[in-house]
C-alpha cells in the first residue's frame, strides 16, 4: 500500500492524488451498496493508514464535500453528509476546527442550495460528535444553526430544524438558553426584516420543542395591550405548534377576545387608523390559531370561546360570537369540529335572546356561517335539539320575572333583517329529506319559529321559501303526526303572510281539501282551521263550495278515499269545512247557486242522517247559509224542519228531534235569529222547551244549548226569560247528566254573547246565581264550562266594571262567592272562543 501510494503520487502528482483519493473516500458513503463496497476495497488496497491519509487530503475532501452539499441534488447532498459524519467519527477533534469554519463561511456566502447542504452536513457533524467536542465550538455552531433557522428559504429552515434537534439532543437546554432570548429581542426590534427572520427562527425551534418553549414564549407575546408584531408572531407560531398550543388556550383565547372587545370602546379619532390595523392583526391571529390547531385541540378551543358567550359585557359576547364564526369558517375544509356542533348551536341560540343589537348581528352572522360551512344533512341530526333549545329559551323569557306570560313574544334574534335566514336551510332539509320523525319536528319547529317572529320580518320572498317545501311534501305518504305539523305550520304562514301568499291560494286550497279526507281526525280538524285562514285571501270560493257540497254527499273528487277514512268522518269534515267557508268567505260567492246548494246539502242530512256529528255539522251549514240568504229563507227552514215536524213530536225519531234542536241553535245564534218572524219564534221556543224534557240525553243536551240561542235572539227578553228561566234553572242541577249541565252552560254563553249585559241586570240575576252555584259545586269539567259563562257574562276581559255591576245587584252571600271566584279563577282565564258557540 505504501509503494502504491508512492507510485500514485509519482504518476499523478500530489494535487491530483488528493483529488482522486477524496473522490474515492466520498464514494465510500454512496447510496448504492455496490459502489460503497467497491470503493472500500479500492481504498484498502491503496491506503494503509486511513487517519493519516485523511489528514493529508482533508482540505481537498472538505472542498468536495461542500461542493456536493451545495449541488442541490438530494442524492449527492446525502452522500456528502454521510461522508462528513464518517470523517468526524474517525478524526474527531483533529477535523472539527477545519470543518466548522468552512461550513459557517459557506452558509453566509452560498446560495440556497449551498445553505441547505451546509445544514445537512452540520446535522451529520453534530450527530457524530461527542458532547465535549461540540462544547468547544458551541458558540459558533449555535450562531450558525440560529442563522439557518432564520433563513428566508423554507427548505433551509426545515433542514436547520433537524440540526437544532440534533444539537438539543446533545447539549440539552443550553442551546435554548443561547438562542431563544436573542430571537425574542430581535422579534421585538424595530427593523421589519430582522423581526421576520427572528420569527422564522423561533418558529423553527418551536416546531421541534414547542412543549418546552411555549410556556416561556406565550406569556411574553400576550402582554397587553397586544402589539401588531406580537399577535403576528403568535399567529405564525401557531402554525408550527398545532399539536401543543391548545394547552395554552386558557390564556390565549380570553386575551385575544378581550382585546378585540376593547376596540369597540376606543373613541379617539387620532388613534383610529392605528387601532384598526391592530384590530385586524388580532383577528388574523385568532383565525390563524383556529386554523392551525390540531384536531385534538378543537374542543379546547370551542370550550374557551363558549365561556365568553355569557360575559357581562356586550362587546365580549359579540367577539365570542365572531370567534365561533371564525372557528367554523377556518375548520370548514378539515370538518373536524362536528362533535362540537351541539355546543356551538347551544351558545349561538342562547344569544338569540340577547338584549344587545350588536351581539344579535354578530350572532346572526355566526349562525349563518355555521349553516353554510356545515352540511345541512349533518345539522338536521340536531334539529330536535335546536327545537328544544328554542322552546326552553322562549318559555324562560315568557315566564321569568317581568316576562310577557302568554302574550305575544318575539325572539329578538329572529326579529331583525334576515333573522331567520341562517336556520332555514336546516328546517328545509328536514322537511324535504328527513324521515317521518325529522319531518314532523322540522315542520312543527318551523311553525314555532314563525310564531315568535313579527310579521314585518317575514317578508314575501322569505315566506315563499317556507311555503314551497311544505306544500311539496304534504301530499306524500306521511304519518298523521307529520301532516298535522305541516298543516298547522301552513296555517301559521297564512296568518303571518296575508296578501303576499295570494298566488299560492290554489295550492293551499287543494292541500286543505285533500286533507279533509285523511284518516286522522286531527288532520281533518287542522285542515278545517286552515281553510278558515285561507278565506280572506281567496277570491273564487264558488268552486270550493261546489266541491265541499259534493264531498259532503259522498260524490266529491275524494270519493276514492272514502273507504279508508269512513263516509261519516269525511261527510262531517266536509260539512264543517263548508260552514267555515260560508262563515269567512260566503259573501264572496258570485254564482247564484252556491249558497242555496250549501243549504240544500245541510237540509238533506239534517234530520235523516244517523250520525249525530253529521247532523250537528249540517245544522251549522244551514245556520251560516240562512245568515247569507236572509230572513225569508231562515223562516222557510224553521217552518219546514221545526214547525211541521213539531206538531207531532212524540212520534218523531231520535234523529229528527236532535236535528230540530241543532238547527234552532244554529239559526238563532246567528244575527238573522233576531229577525225571525215572532210567531215562528214563539212556536220554536215552545218546541225547544218540550225537547229539554226529553228522556234521551242527546236530545236534551242539544235543546239545552238551543234554548240559550233562543233566549239570546229574543226581542222581548223579559217575557222570554219568564218563559224559559224555570226550565233552565231545573237543568242546572248536580243530579242531572254532566252533558246536560255543560249544555246549559254553553247555551248561557251564547245568550251572553248575543245579549251583552243581560246577566248584569235584575232580570238575569236568577240564572247567573244558579250558574255561580254550579261553578263552585259541580264536577270539574262542568265547573270549567260555567267559569267560561261567568267570564263572558261579567265581561272580564274589559276590566272589573262587569263585576261591580253584578255586586250592586246581588245579595251578600252571592256577592262574596262571586268575588272569590273572580279573583281566583276568572281573571286567570285567557279567553273564551265565543264565535264557536
């Protein structure tokens, strides 16, 4: 080997020999195993003492290594790095004084590829050196690593982070003590370029040792008032510490939110521009934190923000809402916060009842961001939770101290421009694509939202958005609970919308008429109520009347469903609907046959049909038809159905007698009743008094209600009272059937409606005292009926004047009882629907 070395030197010259041996040694670290093995064999054949030869060729070998490190070729860089590590292991202290200055000089003089290569080489040097060896050059190495960490090239910084990791593993916290204070000082300097470099360096260190450094750095960055440089640094640092920064959210999030809240309190115009810049920097920092935190920290983030949603200061609540908006917007792509959606929904919905307009606006935007960033199919799984939260909040607002009770209550968060917009997609999704349970919840919940929103915030286009999906699915094969919820909500929309919905009248009408044939009684009842609400908008009632008349006789377009729902149920519903249409829209009828055909339909079923519900509904239709057609028609009806048949009452069937009582009640409870021929009126009164003594409870019950209508339509009240009072008082007895006791109460309610003030006169004293006795001693459901009568008779809704009138006439015992029931019961009654009596 020695002779070979001499021959090589002689043949090549010393310079070329060093270059060849350096290349050969470099090949010993090649990535290919075959090359490495061949290089080692050749080296051994020509070199006898490796350390001595390395010392001889060191300068040339280092130059080749640096050139390879700076090549930009990843493979050559890797080979050079390995070779450098190998040299350090073999030569140690002898080579370090030569290598480290060369690497340092190349870091400052070379391009980005050279700097990248220097970092790779330095990492290998540190990794292959002992702690004692590195300690001798620590000042130089720390400075080199620090400058590399601060480099403007991202790739250089990434490789420098690897150097830092190796250095920290070797010498421990000393490297942090050397670097971090210097970088912090530079970060707080005035020169922007220096601050950016220092921030790069700090970010690189934190990417390796965030857990150890954040407790030291975060408090310094959060000193208030926050500076732009500090919040920018915090935002940048969050990108490198996503896995650990959440451990410091208890200090970071409150500080940022409180700082944002403080900007709303600044009024000095001179500082306005500067403060706007600072505010924008804080917002960008908070967004960066929201974006960069790892999935494991999202629940910490949302929890900290939520704790500020109930703060005493409105500015803090506003910024907490904005922060929740920032979370959902920044995490939209990652979509890792869905488990926390109920928490976000809870906090935002609770803010709907906030007393600050700025909070409501911020909350509305946050809700809008939530429903736009989270798919509707995900949010719809929380629709029952949303409904329960709103119901609980509304209930609390109504019944807490100072609340409105059962009066109108409008939730502030919905009563602002586009207040309902954010939640609409969730409810629409539930209505259109949910299962039966979700559809029911969505439809009913939508109705509840409409109830707590004032009309002026339910603009035309918005109501149309609500109406479309409901009308689209109401005809599907839905369970009755879903149909009930949908029809009820459509009724609310009609109440709120008014003329805006006129274009939808045909669809509404078709929907409600079809629902009259539904197997569920409650669906039919809701459809009838909805038709009543539709009438003010409808301009063509004649086709509707025609269809209802046909349906009531079993010949309508819905006849195919009769078998499933039952003829009686459909006839009853059709007649009830017909009565509602005549009551609310009969005057709009333009075809001459419309009202008479309704009257004919009622006549056909009044005394012949075997079902009492059909007879009662038919009587209702006749009552409203007579009111529209006038006194002559009413007289004819009473002559035909009462006078002709009452001549031989004893031979009349149960159905006939019940029909007579029903028609008398319905005709005399309308305004046309007072215009009836007095001869007919007298005969009818006698007939009803006779029926009140009938042995069949159904007949007796109907007659007891009818006598109230007869008394109410009297033009000579005193004489009529003397005729009927004894019979009415006799029926107000606890020994009578409960249905009869209630019927008399209902009849008295009709009288009180038609003859206001009658029971606050001497003539009506006997009846009201008997009613008072029943209200205090009868069965509970009977008491309720008599309480309703007393509420109407004393005109409780207009104050205590009615009670005072009564007290001026009554005896002491009766007066005392009336005062007691008035204060304990009557004043608490919200209202009595007298129009239905």
